C-alpha cells in the first residue's frame, strides 16, 4: 500500500512510452504522399482490379510460384474470367517494364524489400 505512488507513476510512464508513436504522429507528423506510379501504356486492366493488386499482389505471386513449381499449373483465371499465364517475366513484366518507375516506387514508400529479383531478371525498360 505504501508504493501506490510508484506504481501509478510507472503505469503512466509505460502508457506514455507505449502510445508515443500514435500521438506523436497525429500531433506533429503527416503521412507522406503516395508515390506516383508510371502505369503501362496501352493496357487498361491488370490481372485483377487495382485495389486487389495494390494489397494482395505479393500473395498472388507467392500462390503462382507454389502452383507452378509444386503442382505444375500454368494458367490463372482472373475473377472476370480472363486467362493469364502464371509468370512474372511473361505476364507482369510485359506491362510493368521499368522496375524503377513502378515496382521500386511503391516498395520504397512501404519500406519493403521483396526477394523477386533474387531469382528473376530485373526489368530494364525505361
């Protein structure tokens, strides 16, 4: 009972430290602007819709890799019924030719380092 002040001070200090990123960003920071991506010329639609690709493209690529390598499946049927070959090089990089103008802008903004280019040839189109 005699340590109530120390316990309360410790709890307050813990709450301040634990919530620091939340309130500091809300009071003093602002989110940076989304990167401007150079979209492919002549193409109107991707394999799936924009929002799906924005959030789930890495999951899709992992699924494609597993299905091609482990199950021998080569064709993907999109939600609207179109068929695509499951290939980063033959499908995705056909439209998104420049890694610097498309891939890297988003990945740098999100601070992620994908391992695609450990195996695949880096796109060189400008």
